[in-house]
């Protein structure tokens, strides 16, 4: 039996993690969860899974829940996230919160030697060097949940890092794949939230439309697989059937394929190095699909991807600025305060303004993160 702490239980990855846990009651037990503000869903989760510890976003949200569930321990806020991350009974932390708020809890869980199943890419983008260092020091495994990184991880099983020629990360292209920059000028929030292949949380769906999601994934891959940026390629592949590939020195390419269903990489992270049947997963019928398409990625059309490669290569606090500016700009777009193309303008301004700090510690990262959000908000 594996005991699981789940951060972001009410989100898209969170609820799909619950589906996986539900399908294997003799393998997994949910012991602790964190949620934000979705108390309706939190009630349902507590009734069904009976976690011992529940953290919510704010203290005011705790009162009613306490009365309703006297046997459950409740906590809240940033400290609450950490309590969930390090919960003594948990073997594995599934980090499915969105945004860099996931960073400190992840570092604390690593210190407590929890295995980390990581969906929360912002954590690795913001402070990949600190997370990887801490994981190495504590001999902790970081198992990817993001479908592209799970694909690469699966393709690398039994392989040696030194034999990698390059990683090929596939990108669906998001909601606006086939639109020109001119056509992007007047797109609405509703258009942007309409992803062709994947059903995901609002923030990552916008990140997919701007291609920032792929940019964050490039930086995530750099850290997870210790691969230099010039050995990471991004390839447009509209069907989202090949989830990513690894090319080796001998010219062989190993790819991982499947229908776009996040429960598969989530479950693999929980069962690794084993696999379990996932009854509800749709099997891939390649004969029915017939054709797969690929296209070279255009870094001028998708500027956020170019910013990400540049920030990643610059290192230091540049990726922190990239991520924080993006989080603030996407929040502003979701609030109707800026247009779609302004998201990239805000990120570019924040990157241009920043004086890079090399090899930053946690405090410096948190300061830069906060300053960047303030700066972007001051431009709105
Ligand atoms: P959602 O927006 O659907 O869910 C986010 C979760 O985090 C919710 O439970 C939300 O709570 C909680 N949350 C948000 N902010 C805070 C906060 N400040 N404090 C505490 N809890 C908070 O996101 P997704 O599930 O789509 O994505 C989660 C992460 O996984 C992201 O990093 C994303 O990039 C990554 N990812 C997602 C994929 C997907 O298919 N969705 C695929 C690959 C990676 P509540 O709703 O209760 O307010
Ligand atoms: Mg992904």
C-alpha cells in the first residue's frame, strides 16, 4: 500500500489523480490533501477518500468544514501546504498545485525523503537547481507527471544519459495553432480556453495557447533530465498522440504514444517501475488514426517559446522572472485586464528589465518572484 499526499486535489490533475487512486483501492491510500477555494468539491473528496489532513487556502474556509468533519484535521495557507507536503504517513507527494506556490512545500517534502510525483512545472522552472540539488542530497526520486516528461522518462528506461543525442518534445500547438499573429490580435478568453486535445486547468490552457507551456516544459526537461538546452527540440504535432521522444547517438528514436489522457502519466508516476491496468483508459487505435502530422516550430510566431529558451540558457533568476511574469500576465488575462498578445509583451518587458542574479538561493528567488509580479501588475 502506498500512502499519498496530494497538493491541488480539486484541480484538473488533482481530480484525475483521485480517479487513479479510486481505481486501485488496494494499492493507494489518500492520507492528506491541499485545495484552494473549491469547498464544494473538497467536501465530496473528504466524504469519499477520508484523508486525515486537509489544507485549504484561507483560515475563513476552515470553520464550516471543521464542524462537518470532526474526525479530520484542518489547516490552511502556505504553512498548510507544507504540512500536507511533509505529512508523516505519506510515502509519495503528488504536487498538482498550479504556480510557484508549490516550490517551498516541494523542497520541504524532499528533505523529509518523500518521493515526489511532480505535475507542478512552475516549481522546477522557478528553482530547478535548488530542487534537483535537494533531491540529489536526500536521494529522493522526482517522477514526472507532465505527459511529455513522462514520455521521455519512459523512453529513457534502461538507457544511459551519455547516449542521448537530443530530446524531442512534442507540442499540440494549443487553441490557436493555425492562426497568424495578426489573427491573434482580437482573440477572446473563451477562444483561448478552448484547447483542441486536452482538458486542463485555466492557467495551463492559456499557457498552451501562448506556447509558454512548452517553454516551461523545455526548462522542466532541462532540470529533470540534466540536458543542455541545445539538445532540446520542440516539434509541432497536432494530434498529441506521440507525447515526446528521445533520439540517441546511433540515430534511433524512442517515442511514447497514447491517447491524450493525463491519468496514464499520473498512474505511471505512482506505480513506477511497475504498471497497472487502467480500466477506464481508451486504447490507441493507430489503424483508425491512420496519419500523424509534424511541423517545425516557429519561434517568431510563438515568442514565449523563444523567451523560454533564452531565459533557460541565461539561467540564474531569469527563469524565475519568466515564470512569475507569466503567472501575473495570465492572471490579468483571465481577469479580462489585458489582451491575449499583451501577455507576451508583459513577459518581455519583465525579462528586459531584470538584472540577472547567478546561482540564486531560495530567498533571492522568492524576492525576484515577488518583485516581478509587482512590476507586471504595475504595468496593467
Ligand atoms: P488547476 O487550476 O485545475 O488546479 C490547481 C489546483 O491548485 C486546484 O486544486 C487549486 O485549488 C489549487 N491552488 C491553486 N492556487 C493555489 C494556492 N495559492 N494555494 C493552494 N492551492 C492552490 O490546475 P491543473 O490541474 O491544470 O494544473 C496543476 C499543475 O499541473 C500546473 O503546474 C500545470 O502546469 C501542471 N500540469 C497540468 C496538466 C493538466 O492536464 N491539467 C498537464 C501537465 C501539467 P482550488 O481549485 O480549490 O481553488
Ligand atoms: Mg505537458
